[in-house]
């Protein structure tokens, strides 16, 4: 008797699958029999109709039947076997560069052949090169196939024929698959059953439209994409539910009221309505004894830092420590400065830890964390090394989440865990991920959105100009600096090479220093020592410098309100969201600010359109939505930014409508079918499921 076990057995148990094939299949992410079933065709070939030769045009891939009229071996040039066939409507030349004497004998005049190949233009009309062919009795008795032929994604060393053979065996087990999607959902969205969907996609019959297969509108495809996206959603939700069984410290304290009042009074501004709302959400979380897992999403400049500082205030007042983690040293330093200033009046130390800190200073910092004399530690990844021990960690703040993957986020949380208590977690991101995508990426987190900028911000005026106008731009800097304002000049480079990027920035800085003798210019890039960067940033902040030439290291966090001009070289090389982040370094005060996108001509149509989006909008969400339409979600989120989600069937741009459906049914599914979650995750997330384990 077959059991569903057969589906989870290694592909090595299938006939004709040796170690080599196992290895090749593994490269395609196929380990067990079930993985094969979900390895869907890339495209299909149509052998279901015999085409009249006279109706063919070059470029078509077609099945024909023809009678051999002439056979010849040409030895001029490359030796080839030529066979001319006709079906009464036209002639087709079959061409073989590799052939045997046997073949020569088969192609006898008067023999009927069926042939399948792409049609090309040849010297003597249409031709097929190395077609698939078969000798047939007559065109009338010939029965074409009744299903489209699947063409599967392959990997080196694996042939279509081998894969089809192995696939056939896997598909024999297909009825063992359990359909976890309840009938009510299938009916509501008019999805086929799982088996029907699988059959349709591996062997579509004539009634299936090739177009619907290609554009993804076929219900069979939609159903599988739905199931896959639902599985990703459920895996994160499961993590969220499981996290609720943990206890967290409650930050309630008799000192809270006076502490809050003191903090808010010491700020040089009043909080926006959106900031106040989000602070309220955070406070409610932190007063409960369950770990907060909250994402604060807010456009650049919306004031997320002070919101996170408020959370830190709650922890400190209740006697807990706070870890603030940033993805870059520059940003960590900036937070360190901010937190030091805000919590200067508290009876605690604010410390700073990065990989650069060594020796005695490092030991002293670690000691202060372990004995609790430091209440706040700000740093980079270095914070979560084994040697870092906390006395009483109550809150983890992670800034610019998009730089860290889901896995990393979970690893961090585990580090902070002690005595059965888990710290609260606050994640801040400026990446304007469209709501639908956020649902897939962050469904284990509660989301707060700061959808309001501080008052009196003038919108940044953005222009798109060709690099030929560099001299004008340089003149403009002179003019700008004469008005006592500051600016950034950002160098980008197509390669992901930091070294090359820094070299380019060095060169640009030299040229600008020469061209602008009256402007105080400094260079800042990722390969400089942290003390050096710090000194330059301080000098810039105190207006001892006018222009910073920088690499994209200033993408995140830098905050100098007087710096209101940004020139971005080769903006066409960056994603729109990244450009928006960069641009967010200006427009931080009440004065005018400008961003000049200085592109290299010629610009492609799409690039021109994309830069136009940026010129016309200052709203990160609008930009991300438009970018999504233009480029698709993979690019918008960027692999670097997502912690990589790979889909087998789903395509987020094509299947965006499904995200709404999942939002509607996901929550209920979790309640109605808890037993289905693990098997669905096994089916669709396979080896990567462990990230959602708690
Ligand atoms: P981001 O959300 O991009 O991290 P920041 O927290 O760096 O933004 O804040 C941007 C700037 O706005 C900072 O100079 C900050 O001090 C200031 N700011 C924050 N909140 C307010 C507010 N309510 N009113 C005025 N300025 C504010
Ligand atoms: Mg920030």
C-alpha cells in the first residue's frame, strides 16, 4: 500500500535516478518526490495540431506532416543532409548537420514524416534544423498528442528527457498529496482542487489557453500561487503565535509619569500626531507581559528615532537595559550621540560598541553591560556576539530593518533571552514596502506606521539633469555655499565593490576641491576608520565643512538640517527606494532643499521614467508602489533588503491580487486548520522553514 510517506522519500528511490541525477536535482531545490511534483514547467510546446506547411512563418514552433520529395547530402561548406518534404500546401527543408547513413536510408522519397521544430528562413524557403521526426504511415492516420508538452527548468547535465521520465514517476504518486485548502475557499475563489491544478500544469490539454499559462491567469496556476503565498504567510504567523507563549518584562513603574513628562519636556519639538499614536501603541505593548514584536514603518525624516527613544525610556524607568542596533557604524554613531543627549540626565551610562572597539575599552564596556551600570548600549552587529552579556536586557531596538534578514532578526531575539523572559523588540524601517508585500515579510510583527512628517518641512525640489551639465552644477554649489548652506555630493558605482566606490569618490573629491577653492570639502566613505568618519561628521555638523563628498554610506541616518543640497551622480544605477533614502538626508529643516539627479547619457526609457517618479514625488510609499509596477517586487525589495524570499510558483507582481485574498482568509485559516500549517510549510518552504521555528 502506498502511504503519503512515498512523497517525502528521497528522489534517489525513483527508478533511473543515480547519485549524479540526485546531485543535479538538488541544484534545482528538488530533494524528495514531492519537490518534483511542485517543479512546474517553464513553458510548453504544442504538438496537438498538425500545421499546414503553407501557413507557417519563420519563428513559429510547429508540428508538420510531409512527404519526402528529395534527399541529398551537400558537401559544399559544412557537410549536411538535406531532406525536402511537402504536404501539398508548401515545401519544408529539413537540415541535419549530424546524421548517419541510416538516416539517409530512412528519408526515402515518398516516405511520410511528422516533424516538430522551430521554423526558420533558409536559402530555399522555410527550413527546420535538426527537427524531432518520426516516420508515419500517412497523414490521415497520424494522431497528434492531446496534451501540451511541458518543458521543465533544467540544470547542467540534466536533460529534458531524463527529467520528464523522473517526473512521470513522481506524478504517479500525485494522488497521495493532501489538499489542505478547504472546499469553501476553493469555491469562493473558483480554484480547482490541488490534483486538478497539478495535472493541468504538468500536462495541459488542448482546452487550456497557452496565453493563460503564460500570463498566469490560469486558475490552476493561481491556486498554486495562492497556496504558496499562504504558506509563507502562515509560517510567519505561526512564529508570531508561538512567541506569545513567552513572557516579557512589563515596564510599568511608579516613576513612569514623571519620567515621561521630563523626557517630553526636554525635546526641542512637540511630537507629531502620528508619533504620539505610535508611541501609544508601543507603550501598550510594553506594559503587557508578552514580548512586543513591533515594526515601526515611517518615511525618511518622519522621526522614528525619538519614538524608539521613548520605548527606551520606558525600559530604563522600569530598570531594564536597552540594546540599540544599527546596520552601519555611521548610523550607530549617530544614534549613540542622540541617545547620549536624550538620556544624559538619567542615572545610567549610554555606551557604544562596534567591532572596532578593542582591548581595555571593550572589556570595560562589556563589564558595564554585565553588571548593569550601562542602561543603553548602541552598536552594530557586534552587539550580539557571544561575549556580550546583559544584566537585565528588556528591549531590543533594531534600526533600518531592511538590512537584516528575518533569520538575523530571530537570532538577535534569542540572544537577549534570559531567565525565561524575552526582551521586547522594536524594529524601525524607512523602506516603504507596499502594504501587500509588508504582509508577507512582516506578518510575524505588529506594524505601526508614522504617516506624517514633522511640520514646516518644505518638499525637496528634485531635478533630473545630464552629466554634461556638470559645470552648471559646480557653479550652483558655489552659489549655495555662499548662502551659508551645506550639501552632499554622492558617488555611486555599478559594482557592489566598496573599494571601487571609494576610489571613485576620492577622485571626485579631488576634482571638486580643485574646481571649488572657496568651498570647504571633505570626503567620507565606508573604508575610513571610524574615528576619522566621526571627526568629519562632527565637523560637518558644526558647519566647519560645506560639502561632503560621500559614497552611499550616508544612505541611512545622517541628520544635518542645514545641509539642503544633494547631488547624486549616476542615479540610474540605484533602486528608487535607495535613491529616496539618500535624498532623505536633505529636507530635514524648515529651509529649501534640492536634489539633483545627475545621470549619464543616454538614459533608457525605463530609467527616465523611474527618475521621473522620484522627481514628481516625495512620498516613499507612492514611489515604492510605482516602482513596483515598473520593475516588480523582487527589485523593489531587493534581495539585499528582504532576507530573500524565493517563490516556486508565485510572482508577486503578477499575483498581487492574491495578497489581498490571503489577508482575508489567512487569519481564519490559522484558526480553522492549525494542523495544515506545518505540512504546507514543508511543501512550499522546504528546507528554509526553520527560520520560522521558535
Ligand atoms: P527618521 O525617521 O528618518 O529616522 P529621524 O528620527 O532622524 O528620522 O528624524 C529626522 C529629524 O526630524 C531629526 O532632526 C529629528 O530631530 C527631527 N524630528 C523628529 N520628530 C520631530 C517633530 N515632531 N518635530 C520636529 N522635528 C522632529
Ligand atoms: Mg532613522
